[in-house]
C-alpha cells in the first residue's frame, strides 16, 4: 500500500501491484549538498572525484582564448574552471571534426618549431616529476617516424585544448649513411655494397648521392609526402575499375607478413595492405567512417586463441562466436516477473550516490531538472510516465554504486537496486511505444543497470531500442525540443559508446545510429537553476571517453578489419599515426584527468579508468607485432619490431599488475574490462613461451616470479567473475586451463 507522509492523506484506491514501503517524509528529492564533491580515500574509497563544471554565468565561449584555468577549491582539490559558456555559443565550427575530429586533421595543423616551454595542452606547465616514468616522452627516441615539432589544436567537447606534440629533427651527421639506417636513426658503418644492418635485415642498401643536403623545409616536405604515400598504400583501393595503387615504394624496414588469415592463426605469404572493396578507402560516394567499429574484425579476445603458441594453451579450438551463443542461451532475470516492492525510505542517500558515483560515467541525467522530475513522479505515484521510470532507475543505480563491485556480492543474493529496477521494468512497455527523448533516456538508464548486472546482451537489446528512437528523432531537427537537445546528444553518445564496446567483443548487428554522428553535436553542459541542482554536471570524463572510443574504433578499422592484409613494414606508418593520436588524446586531457604514469595505484577512480583504457588502446595498437614474432622468431631481429613488441607487452603488464584497480569502473565496464583482462593475459602467456618475447618481458619486470604472480591474480579475479555471466564463466575456464598448460610447457 502506497502512503505519502505530508503529501497524500489517504492511500490510493487502485489495485496496481506496485507497492511502496516507508516513503520519504517530503515530496521532493533532497539536495545532495553544495560544494565540490571529491574522491574519498579509505572508508569511502569507491567514491568518484567530482570535477565541477563552472556556473552558467562565467561559462562562455571566448575565441581565441579557449584554455581552461586551474582553480583550487576550499577543500584543497584542484579542478577546472572553463571561461566558456558551452550552450550559449553553440556554433557550426564546433562540429564533430572540429571538436574531437580525428587526430589526422590535427596532424595537419603544424607550426614552425620555435623555442617553447614544456607544457601540456591545457596550457599548464608539466611537473618535472613525470619525466622518466611517462612512456609518452620516450616516443621521441623510439618512434619509427620523425615528427617535427608542431602545435596541434585538439578540441575536447565544446572547449579547445592545445596539444604540443614533441618531435625531433634528424641530424645528418654522417656523410655516408644508407637510407635504411637513416630511416631507423641507426649508426651506419658505411660498408659497400651493403652495410652491416642491411645485411642482417636482408634489406636493399641504398646510399644517397654525396653533396645532396636538405634543409628543414625539404625534410618536412619529404616526410609529409612519404607519410601520405604510406597511408594511401595502406588504405586505398580503386573500387570502380579494380585498379590498385602501386606498392613499389621503398620499404621503411624489413617487415614480417601479417594478414587477416594470420590473425586467425593461419600462415600466409608476405602481403601488402588490401582493404576489402566496400570498406575503408574505396573510391565511392559514401566512404566508410573509420571512427566506427567495422562490421567484421579480429580484435575480440577469443581471436587470440587461434594465434601460434597461444592456441597450444587450450585443449580444443573455440569458435570466437561462442561468447555470443552463451549469452543468447542465458536464462532471463526471473525477479522481473515478481510484484515489485519498493522501499522509499532512503532515497536521499541513493540520489546523492547516483550523482556522485554514477552520473560521471554516463552524464545523462540533468541535475538541474531532477527535482522537477521527482515531483512529477511523486504526483503519479511512481506508477506511470517517463519521469517515474527515470527516478526509479536512478535510485537503482545509486543503491548499486554504494555496494562496490557486483563480483564481491554473495552469490544468489539479490543485487542492490534490483527492487527499484523491477519497478522501473514494469513501466518500460509504455516507454517502448513512446518516441520521446525521455523514453530514450529510460531505455539507456535501464541498459546501464543491466551492464552493472553483467548482462551484455540484454543491455544491447535496450540500446537498440534507444538507437531506434534517436534515429527517428534525429531525422528532422525540429523533432527534438530545444530544451531537450543537450539531453538527446548525451543519450546519443552513450548509445554509440556502449554499442561500440559490445561490437568489439560480440558479432552483433549494427543499429545504424552511427550514421547520424556527423549531425549530432557534442555535449556542452546542461542548463538550469543552480539552486535546484542535486549534484554537479560532470562532463570531463564523458568527453574524454568519446574521443578515446573513436580512436579505439579507428584501430579496429585500420588494423583488425577482416581481410585487411599488411606486413609489419606497411603497418608501421599506420601504427605510428595511431600511437601519435593516443599521445595527443592524453596530452589534451584537462589537468585533473591527466593520470600519472607511475606504477602506483591511483586513489581517483576516474583517473584509474582512463589509465586502464589508455593501456588497453596502446596494447591493441602494437599487438600485431606480437603475432609476427610468435609466427616467426626471426622477426624480432628487426629493431622496429622489437621496439613495438616492448611497447605492447609493457602496456599489457601495466594493465594487469594491479588487478583490483579494475573495480574502479565496475558500474559501466565490468564485462568489457574482464574480456580485456583475458585478452592481455593470453598475450603475456604466449610471450612467456617465446624466447625473444620472454627476454623483452624480463626487461619490463624485475623477476620472472612477477609474471607468474600477475597471471595468478588474474586467474583468481576472473574466477570471481565466473558466476556473473556464462561468457565470463567460459573465460575463467579458458584462462585457468591456459595457465596450467603454460606452466607445464615452461617446466618441460
């Protein structure tokens, strides 16, 4: 029986099954407290540090002075204060290309390399303590391509950040140096007809004619032409007449063959890059957006089980589609058929927890209009309308966030928040037939709770419904009310982000929502009365995640698309470009989000998640080089291949060395993070079985026992996840068997 103290004098007379116990004493959701919400270390270590958005009065677009300012609040935490009003100055120049745009565009914005202070992109001088531990600083000496100093403008969200990409000028100190040694920045002994390095690599040794000297402008032009030619070689195939671009350019190094077949664990001949017709780089009216997930790719975790050496770690072959099959055969949530019984006695804590711990990941609930939604839901008895559904879903996510990772909850115990979710689920059929922005928001929040429950396929179903509603709304600009445009954009990017995460591991149909990416703006801040806010509008992480997810999609398009074929030679410029874009992404982060590259555990969950995502991206960028060495140990003799393998394995170790750090993103990323852990662990296991790769691992960790301990921690952690999902249960079995067989192989 529903009873509202101070608001409703008599209980409702209808016979609806929804029951509420101990309602709040007032008819409004309480304010969560003023001031900056900050991370709590210790007893409340799971709290998310809140990065306050500026107030509307001092938030205005001011071009050409777009840099955010670092301010320190009374509680001692640094935060960003932007001088721009994101919503009031929404202009066409802040389009998808101009804001997150691909880093290829940013690469074209170069200036002369004058003396500049060592600053990060947000205009604040970097601390010297980062030197020596930041792997990004090493790219100047170990990168295969020489980038001149340039200042690239990268805009994240509706603010613009300037990222200065460090490069270096090659010095022509040797009068007699072959082209291979020059491109590798190696000392050439000048022996003719072949120098020592070219003899070892089996490369063609060509000496530049004496007397030819290049100034800085000549070198820049040649570098640009070489880069353009390499990218054209990688990505363009004539579609209409079948004519392919010539592949006769000189190689940068002696490459080892990689192909789509090799990615499936089969040996092939030495191929150059060929993207299938209808895909990337075809000469057609509608070119593929390389910032979206390809429909067919080999980037999923279980594809590694078909690699050389790694396939020996399992007793039988696994179809990469088996994870999807297991999730499709999964039993539905039986509790959703029960009569919902909802306790409204502690809504204050759950609402505050949502805006402090959950909204930072999704940024899809307006804290300024929350009280209005709550009042409408209360007036409807929480039994009808999108506002009632939204309030119940926020309560479910808020309660869930207070209990930590669901992997630590006692099995067979109802997960926290399930009672509110069950009540909201009863309202979703009415939202299914509605095509409003609020109906789409209901489905997105329901998908968010299903991600928390580690039910990826059910979440995908709701995301598809969300995407369908968005496409209908976005087909005509006047279908979205002006006061809901910001909300629709945030719902859109959430749908796109999480669909991409699922497509990275499961062979699912694409919803088609990506087709509207060109026409949807980036989030720019909710509007509303500050006095009505129940929390802060957190946006920094969300914008950073949009940029990184699009980069991850580019990696899948350029390296892992089905039938794409590339030798390590032709892959080299693409890998260098993607790594450059990852570096720019990091340097463009606002200072409070820039994580340190130390090996210590970070107390801030947002920085922790961003660092884990950074290393995951770096691993898959360089992962094809591990395949090259597992397929042919001689490939590691190429210094560029060895350097790439080192970067890949180092990123894998950094992602795995503190396994409990993955709990920081347990709300949105537990399932995706678990498969990423499995993928990197299989990679490290295979590396320990290769003499050349194991020697690289020993240069990363102090002792061999460290690798064994890291793998053991992963086995224990994934075993805890096994009760949450059939796909994770299989992953736990695979990783456990692989470790037993790995130790047997090494001991034998």
